[in-house]
């Protein structure tokens, strides 16, 4: 339960970081506009990315508990591996279904959806690193990242 609580506590930070990164990329690489619509779009995309990552992490927590591992780092690593495997399987399936010279499906939508999650994964990893270091210096053994 402590591992799940750590990720749930990091989720709002991940949403904010994802929204800020999206807005910076959107303004500099996109239209150059910055308004209320762009802020709402950034928050929505960051919320969806964080919810997706958190769902995969919660599945990974359940899987690592099956083998009696109580490590937040193991859950994060397994979740990242699962998400990467799903993206690669979808990507390979789409690529295999296209004929040579056929424009087919625009894979930029899949790659963008996967790329938007990068700040979320990094936020969870940095958050685990910070809370793990802080709990070791405080002597709290219930929140150490490696069990």
C-alpha cells in the first residue's frame, strides 16, 4: 500500500510537469500562441498521460506483489517496460499491415501519445529518487525505494 501511495502522491506533480512541458513545446514548436485554450489543452493532455502511466504503474505494482517484491523502483521499471512493449507491438502491427508505398496510418499520433508521457515517467522517477533519499536520511524504513 505504501508503494501505491507514493505514486498517487506524485501524480499531481506529474500532471503539472507534463502540462508545462506540453505548453512550452506547443508554444515554441506550434502556433506560438498562449491562451486559455492552450492551457486547457495542455492540462487535459497531461492529465490523460498521467492517468495512463498511473494505470500501467498500478498494474505493475500488482504484478510485482505476486512475486513478493516490495520495491517502487521495480514497479516503475516493470510499468515502463510494459508500456514500451505495448507501443512497440502496436507500432509493429501497424507497420506490418501497410503496403510498400502506401501512406497508410499516420503513426505520428501514436508516437506523439507515447512522447507526451515522457515527462510523466521522468517525474515519477525523480520523485521516487527524492522521496527515497529523504526517507533514508530521516530513518523511515517504510518508504525506501529498494526493499
